[in-house]
C-alpha cells in the first residue's frame, strides 16, 4: 500500500509587489497555520518517508515548518521544480516516478493543480484545498507507477479552520 499526502502551501503574503511569485513569503496567518497543521499531522502519527516541495518560497517554508513538527530531517526534503503550479497530469507523473522503496510521500505545492489532482485520485469531491490544507489518500498498489486517477481512497482531509474533534 502507498500513502500520499497533498499539502497546499500556507497563506502567503502579497505585501511585497516587487517580489516574484516564487519569492513570496508566508503572511502572519501562514506562519501560524503551518506549525498548527504540522502538530495535527504529528498527533496522527504521520511521518512521511519522502517530502517533495515546490521551489516557491511559500511552499518550501510550509514544508520545512511541517517537517520540523514531524521531526523529519530538513536535509531529506527534495525540491522538485515540476511541483510549481503543476497540472494534475504533471502531479501524477511526479507520483508515478517516486522510488518504490518509499511507502509514503508528502508533496507541497499549489492550487488549482492540487485540488484538481485530489479530485482525480478518489471518488471524493472537494471544492478547494484551502491554504495549508492536507488531503491524504491511500492506494492498494505495490508500486507508485500503479497510482492512477480514480484508484485512491481518502484517508483524511484536514485544514487549519477545520474544527478538531
């Protein structure tokens, strides 16, 4: 079985109009939400085998913040340029190319691709993965190459404003 965690970057700042899109930092809410979501993942006992992040500052900062909460080694984070504003087809290619020694994969990136991708993987439908939202699903496969649209099962969907029970 393989487990995929799709994490949209935390809320970013638009306060610096001279910065490129890739360089935008997190805003105050994003700085609060990322550790909160990392703590929630930690409370679920989640420790991904591999973390991949878009090179965008807001995605990589979210990834590193969550990694710290999960005691995941920061030098184990891989930056994948193809995660930056990736389409659902590109995201599937990234997942399919993951080494099969990894049982769980956590990817950090952007909408609209992340919401489209999540909606394509399972029979669940989401209007939107909000900033710092986590969509987790499992696949009854032995190889990441066998992950395909429609063959996933929702494990959980969480986001900062969701009430924790």
